[in-house]
């Protein structure tokens, strides 16, 4: 059989090879366009670029965040783009109580907080929440920026507490996978406190409910005053968990 007849008897195979060649060329060209130093693609839309806390939100943001959270070095690099955090040696108090990787966090998204030792992953989630949810909410509701986040703690080597007592299971605070937020302070010095203002009918209560709702976008588990009496004075925000939002 000559070459022309071979082509006639195998048109599907030839078209398939041509299709794969074209798609491969487009894919390679697209990859080169994304990784090129002068790519026209905005960094926040570029899947080859790491997460930057201050960049605008896109459909890739949560994907980039997940990638950063599963790699300690990527987490530390991302955190540095939107927080003031000092890396510290890992803390190991016992097999159940530790912080790794440990950072001392004192500012997220331009918002101060009392220096707190916590895990990078918890800090990064806090930075994203502050940058993309809290600060916009403060501007919308109060017409000013958020100056400070008040908290109780992040790391605590203890068992988990419930409304009926201790469970015997270790709290996520024992690995600094959670932080308890008790209130906020605005740029003009106005204080917003969960225990005092949650049931208020004004702008402070509106802001606190917005904070509670949007925390669920950035943390794997969020518990607030609506959950139980143990959380009447704080938001429990957790890096790990199964998606509970209360």
C-alpha cells in the first residue's frame, strides 16, 4: 500500500495526531506566556505566581491559599507579603503541644495586634480575612480603617472545653491552629467588643456579624456568640476543621 492510500485508510489517526500537536503547542505557548518575566497576565490571575496577601481577589485566590497552607515555606513567604511576623524556632512542649512553623505575629494587613505566637497557617488565614473582609467592612460600615485586632490567645497547651466541661481531647489551641478574637479598634479609637456590642442594634453589631460571617470564608471552622455561651466574648477561628460556621 502506497503512502497516499495509507493516509486515506487512517484519517482519524492523522487528525488525532494533528489535534494533539496543536493543543500541545497552545499549552506550551500558554505556559511560556505565564512564566515569562514580562507576561501581560496579572499576577493574581497567574497560577504560576504564589499567593500575595494584598493582591485583588480572583477565582484563583482560594486555590493559591490552599497551596500556601500545605507547605510551610510557601506559607511563610505568603505571610511576609501582608503581615509583620517574625519567624521563630518551632516550639515543642510535649508530643501533643507544639507550634510548627512558629511565628510571632504583630500586624496583619496594616492592622496591629498584641504580639502573639502562633502557627504560620493560622496567621496567614488571619491576614487574608483582615485584608479582604475586615478592612473593607470597616470602610463600608464606619467610613474608616481598622487599626487593631484584640485577641485572647492562640497557643495554649490544654484540653478542649465544651459547655458541659472538658472533653479530654486536646484543643486546636495546643498546636496554635486557632486564635480567639475578642474585639477590634477603629482608626479614631472607637472600640468594638464582642461581649458588649454583639447584641447592640447599631453599626458595631453589624460589623461584628459581618466579621463572623466572612471569617467562614477564610477559616476552616468559625465559632462565635451564636454557637454557645463559651464563645459569648470571642470568635474562635481555626485553621483546621470540617467547615463549621456558627
